[in-house]
C-alpha cells in the first residue's frame, strides 16, 4: 500500500505527464534510461505475452533517417486539411528525434508466445494494447526521473522497418524521444494550440449500457 505522499505522487505523474517535442542536447544518465526501460518491461500484458522489444537509437545517421520518415508522412497527411486547419497542422512540431539524445522504438511481436496466448485468442489486438501499457509505464517513469518524452506516431511502418531492420511481422508501435527540456507546458500541446479541447469526463460515463456522448 502507498502512503498518502506516494499516492499523490502517482496521480501527479498521471496528470502532469506531457507529450514533448523540444529537447536539450544534455545526455540522459544511463541508469535513468535503464530504469525507464525496466518500467516498460514491467507493464501489464495480456497472457503475460510481453510482446515488446526496445530498440535504443542514439546514432545521428539513424535519427536523421527516422526524422525524414516522419517529415515525409507529416507532409503527406497535410492534404487532409484545408486553409487555416492545414496551416495549423503544418505549424505543429510533431517530432524531436534529431534534438533528443535518445529515441526508443517500441515494437510488438504478434507471434510471441505462439499461436495460443491466454486472452489474445479472444481479442487479437491485446498484444498492441499490452505494448501501449508498456509505453505508458515508460512515460510515467520518465516524468518521475525528470526526463521529458514525446511519442512520435507520424510515419509509415515499412519506412521504420527498413531503417531499423525490423522483421516484416513485427509492428513498430511507437518512436519515443527522451531528453531533458526547458519547455514543459502546463497543458497538452494540442490543447493549448486549440487543436482539440478535453472532453468533459461526465459526458463519457454511463451505467449498465452504452449511452452516446452527452452534450
């Protein structure tokens, strides 16, 4: 059981964690990085399948290639928006791969554990959901270490597979950039940029059966 101070620390980390895109060049201590990855490895996984791998990227050439893949996808996605929305989208900073000292590619192997994994037999997507739990653990651990993290999700999977030599059956779920920052916002970037507003929690809760979003 947590004492009151420890319990408040957990909620503080949950509420204050941010998706960061701007990083300092200051290196991350090796022991802190190891603790963050260890937190990811202790994420809950359905059937204890542990479908994740952690590819640590600190080579500038590899970073540049990943940044190229992300920028290519950002420009491609811009065609879905028009006028002011397109302008706002292109103004968003979506990645800090070249700035951050370390980026970690989190993968998901859907074959790990064989063809009959407890829980995944019924819902195949639980391997990806388990990987997302590992990512959230890493985010909270990073916050506890005073290290910023940004989840980069603008890329074509095959580009990342080619760059990092990932087997074709393995999913590159996320690129997580880590580092120290002097730009840590009080609210999520997409909220302060007025891209979207946080939905009121009471509009999302129903009891015993589904209810549509309450206005």
